[in-house]
């Protein structure tokens, strides 16, 4: 029994055992009893509070230990992650350095190949011009020989003139074939960096060439205006043909596949051809040298039943051919 409670018990017994106490004394003892009861309750409450505080304090200590362990674990994990990050960063920097080295070597090799190709192209151009000159001189000599034969054996009048004009036409046509072949080589060199699915240069049966541009290179999806990537490729084309443009005709043909309504196909193909024509004129090609036409979906180059075929049919062709005004003048004797 607690000391306070024992004291209160003794005090109670004393009150009951003492039968002859004055009322005042009894009241004093009663007050004392009440006071000590309250004190006992207060002590008990403090004891209970201390026990609760001890329990809470133990829980806090356990929690601190747990959190301290977690912090230690996280610190160790962070150290390992930082180490791994530094390792990965070192590998990445190494790969970047190697990539830069490869790019530098590739750029050097590309420049070297382009220089070699340019030198070979210049040599080829020189040989072609020499061959054209020799063919023209041979035609002239044949014409003079024909004239001498006429004077010697009485060939009908005008025969020498006919041979001379034929030689001029032959020389003219050969010059134009050489010019178109040179332009084809230069355009292929200019477009070396492009995928063949986006740009190709092909021969035509009429003696000209066609530069075929994919829809995705020139136009944003569903749009008829040439975008920035398309303009870059058209600048490269104009750089090649501009020096000889007075001798050339340029026809732009817009083509689509058969997915849309026929009337809409006419509109789209024509608007795209006109859009390309505007870009070429903006870059210095004389408008009088350009013809822009829309062919809708009526000149496919592949089947429209497959995605690849439909993509191939969505194209713009820039057809480059010799201007025949001078030839017509020769044929008419002007």
C-alpha cells in the first residue's frame, strides 16, 4: 500500500475509534482527510502521467532508432547512386567524344569524296566538250567535202547547203544532249545527302530529265505550300540549272494518289505545282521558262493498293528539257 493511502486509513480508524472528540476537532480531522485524499489522487495521477510519458518516450526512442537506420540506408543508397551516376556520366562523355571524332572523320571523308567527284566531273565535262567540238568540226568537214563533190561532179544545186544545215542540226542536238547529261550529274551530286525515296533524278524518253520530289519532302501533310525543308532542296536545284536556264524549259507536274475525290485531286496537284513554281521564280528562275500543271492521280508510277505505292504516287516532278526555239529556227532556215 502506498504511504499516502496508509496514512489516510490510519486517520480514518482514529476518527471512528475516538468517540468523544469535539465537533471542531472532528471537522478539522475531516478536512485533513479530504485534503490527503486529494493529494493521494494527485500523486496517483502524476504516477500515471509519468508512466505514460515513459511509454511515449520509449516509443520515440524506438522511432528515432528506426529513422536513424533509414537515414543511414538512404545515405548509403545515395552514395551508390552518385557513384553509378558518375560512372554513367564518364561513359556518356566518352561516347560523345568518340561520336565527335567519328563525325569529324566522316565530314573529312565526305569532303574528300566530294572534291574527288567534283574533279572527276570537271574532267568528264572537259572530255564531253572536246567530243562535242570534234563532232561539230567533223560535221563541218563533211559539209565542205560535200560542197567540193558538188562542184566536181555536178551534184544538184543546194545539196551543199542541205548538208551544212544537217551538220548544224546534228551539232546542236549533240550539244543539248551533253548539256542535259551534265545537269543530271550535277543534280545527282547536289542531292547526295538525300534519301532516294525523297529525291531522284531520272532520264526521260524525250531527251530531258525529271527531278522527282516526294510529297513528304516538299509539303506538310494536307498542305499545298512548300515548307522549309522543301525550299532548301529547291534552292539546290536552282543553283544547278540557273547558269543554263536560257537554254532550258522547266515543267512542273503535281501528282497525287487515288485516295481522295477526283475533283479534289485536280485541285491539290495543281496548287502544289503552282506553289513550287512560285518558289523557283522567287529563287531567280524566269517565269517564262516555267510551266506548272496538275496531273491529279492519272499518271501513277506505282499501284495505289499499297501504302508504299500510294506514297510513291504523291510526288512532284520538275522536268528539265532543252528549249527548242533555236532548233526550230535552224530547221526553218532562219
